[in-house]
C-alpha cells in the first residue's frame, strides 16, 4: 500500500512542541475544501515517508530509533500509521453511511454526503487516495457489493428480524 | 410452520430496497436492460405459483430469476421475429400448458398421456408441476381433480404419477391439463410470423409461430397487455368466501339449481345468490363436476349476460353437452389476453387455447395509448374485479378504466379522476406490478437519469396514488421498458409481497418487502 502524505501548516496543535504538521487526512480534506469536518489529528514533525510499510524510511528530522517509532506507530502521538488508519476509517465511514454507487463510463463511483449543506456530492476524487487500490475489487468481489451488503444488512437486521 | 408478520410495524419500520445478484448470461456477460425489455411474473398468490421472474432483454435473450434460489438462468433463444425495442411485451398465463386426453392404462394415481406433449421430457422433468384430470370421457367420473406430479417417464406421451389418489380411475379419453404456465412474448416492429410465441414451462420449450391474424401491421410503442387467466383469483371473494389465491374462481365451488342448452342457474341461497345483474358478464363458467352428465365437465363458457340473484340465470353460448341440473361450477376469469398497441384504439383479444386474435370481442378505447402505458386487472378486488386499469402513457397522468362487465363488449370510462393524480406522468420508462395480495399496484411512471426513481402505490378500489420508498439506484441514462415485477412469499395462508425493480442501465434487480 502506498500512501501519499501532504504537508500542510493548517492543522497546528498547540499542545505539542513540534508545530509542523503531518496531516494524513488532509488528502481527503482537499477533495472538497471545508466540506468535511476537520480531522483533528495531532500534529507531527514534517517528514517524508517512503517505501512500503514494513520498510519505511523517515527523513527530515533528526531521528533516533525512539522518535522514528513514535512517528510511525505511536497512537497517542498520532503516529503515521495511526493516521493512515484514521484516514481509511473515515473513508469507510463515508461509504457505509451513504451507500450510493452510481455508474460512470469507467465503472462506478461513490456518491456521498460530504458537504455540510446536505447536498449530495460525487466523491469521485477518491482517486486521490489511490493507496486504497484494493477497494476497487475487494479481493475480486464486485465493488457494488459494498453498497449492496449494507442494504441487505439493513433488511436482515431491520424488518426481517421482526418476522418469525 | 406459520410465519408471523405481526412484528412489522408500519411507520416504525420503513420500506426500503436492496439489491439482488448481478444478471450474467450463460457466457458470463453482465446483462444491462435494453430498450423494450420487460419483467414478467406469475401474478397468483397461490402456493403453487411459479417462483420465477422472466426478463426478456432482446429478441433472442430470455432469462428467468428464481426468487427462492436467488439466481438467474439464461434460457434458449426465443428467436422472435420483429424489431426489439419499446413496444415489446410479455404476459404470463399460469393455467396454460399442454392439454389433451389420456390413454388407457390409468390407475388411481397415474395416467398415460395420449395427446403428445409439445416436446420430449426427460424422466421426472415434470415433477412438481400441477396436472388437472377431468373425467369427461363417456361413462367417466364427471370429476375434476388437480394433483402434483411426483414422477414421470421420458418421452412425449409419458406415464405421469401424482402425489395422491384421484379418487377415481381416469378412463381412456379423459382430459388432462398441465398447469405449469406459459410465458407469451410479443416483439415490436412489423408483424410477421414468429413475432408472437410462448415459452412452455412444463416442457421448457418454445411454441412455433403463433397466429398473428387480426393483429395490426405493426406493434408500435404504447403497447401493454393484460392476462385474464382463470387462475388469477382473489384472496377473498365478494361473498366473503376465502379463495386465498388458489383455484376456485370468485366463489369457490358453486352448485347449479338448473341448466339448459344456453343457461345455467345459480344458488337460491348462499354462493352466488347475491350477484347483481351482469356482475360477472364476460367472466367464464367452468363446469368442474357433473356426475350425471360426465361429458359436460370441463366445459368453459363466457357469460353473455346474467340476471341478478337469487337463483341468477347465466346465459352462455350453447353448451356442447348441457350440464345436469346440479352440476358444479366456478365463476372465474375467461383466459383472454388483451392487447393495446401503437396508435390504435382497438382492444385486441387473444384466445390462448384457440390460438386466435380478434378485434371485436372487446370495445375500442376512448383514445389510443402511447409509450409508457400500463394496464392491469385488479382481480383481487372484492368490489370491482372486472375493472382493467389503464394509464394511457404519453407523458400524461390519464387513467382510463375498462369494465368488462358493463356491456357485451365491455365499456370504457375515459380520463377517470383519481386521488393524487398530481404530476406523476407516465413516460416511456413507466413500469408497474399488480399484487393481488393487497389489491394494490406499484407504479414507476418515469425514470430519469442521475436521480433516484420515484415509486408509487395505486389502490384500485379507492383510486388513490401514494408515494412509496423510491429506489435509490441512480441510472446514468434511462432505458425504456416495463421492468417492475413481484413475487409472493407464501407459507400456508401467511403471505407477503416482494416487489422487484430492474433499473435502467443496471445489471441487477432491487427488491422491496411490501408491508404497508
């Protein structure tokens, strides 16, 4: 999995000494500026992370083994991978909450409520999170099943559960 | 096992849709609805109804979806003549199937067919189908029984074994009728041999080219059909008798009090004693038991007219064999298929047994239909089962009603006012499905690109339209065709309806449990 991380100075957490942010969710926020509730993940040093997850190299700060570990994985310090997980979690939440899959010439895209004005927006710029590439085929299960399984669950856990 | 639906609380529980599997061809190509494609289904609420939804997607592409097994099956090509597109239409007739006489050698639980089936069947291919045995041979039983087939030999004149004894041994020449149903398919375009065929469920074979005499030169847009099958019966008849969607017409078994060459007289009390004059005109009387005159049993006659009860006298075309005074009979639908097409106001009528069209049995419409027209008989109504509701289409809200009982050839009422007529106009993408269980229809008058599809319920008895949960699927473009269908969940007398909707540009149906 490859994750592209942008550098933004907009999310500054005064509780931390290091003010320069590493804000993974900015990727999503840039899809529709101010349309997604701000994601208040703690700021981290500005770094560049390359490589695959298990072989990540961190540069840009004076690193020690402990700080690298913090940057990468410390949940309390909003380590890099924690942010990625939050990012994916947000995406999944959007998909789950508003499961509208609409056809396009190239396949399907997700229509979701991402604005605060309650209008429906086409979240077709999910492509900026190309990292989640397997979301397109879910290990070779048709991606439409994402929405359908939720509809079916809604039926099974809803009215069907009241029929005996 | 009963099914308890009492836990469902309308309003607390809101209707919704969910998807069914993708439609793939036998060659694993996803199928998207094409213009003119239709969904067709068995309208009965009977325990014996077929659990199939048929999807005709081209002149050569026919699928059926099994509502129990949740899967699609592509059938052999129907090879219809014509030009597939808006105007093509299907209709399912559940009582139709191979008919004929039986040979010598029957037992109390088996018969050997004499009249050959239209195609060879394999051993036990007919298992589960229903067969009607009519003891109308000379010196026969004079009884009609319906049984479920449990075994059959192979061939075109198989030995057929049933699940329980007939109660008599059918004699040579007794009649059989396999009640497996037939899907009648009409393609659009220039009328030619092969534009009108059926798919026979019992033998899973297609007919040859059915008659097209008396059809117009072209099957155009604005086509819709209505099946008046004798097995289209209500849950509760007008007298309060429970039919539950099974065989039995509108009153269950009735016993005559007199009969003559062109008449039969009904109950003095109970039964059909409460009918009003001509309440059942153009329905049929079918003799189901006559032990005095066995050769009279099985006869069907359209009711020309009748007096009011008590002891209503039904006038019919002359009987071939006059029933005895106490023969038993059903009052039921007459097995006609009605067609309206193109810019013609003609009501075309097809006799599926006689394989003949005519344009004279029924009255012409007050105005022609247009693309987007839909029509259905509210055969589940305890008030007006003889009404056919016809939304005219053509981007209008106009509703015409055809009362087949109101005159010899029926009578149309044009542009009937109805509740909430509003702005729900019927365009080329209109679709409908009528459910006898609730005596309501689900309507989808129009589909538009890039928005969910609005759905409405229509209540025939109160002439009222109400909003229903819209289908969330958003088509990128719209494709013409009547692609709403339904199936009933049936557990004894506990029944519920599922509506099915195949949206434009999609490769799957959505399903909605109907409980409001």
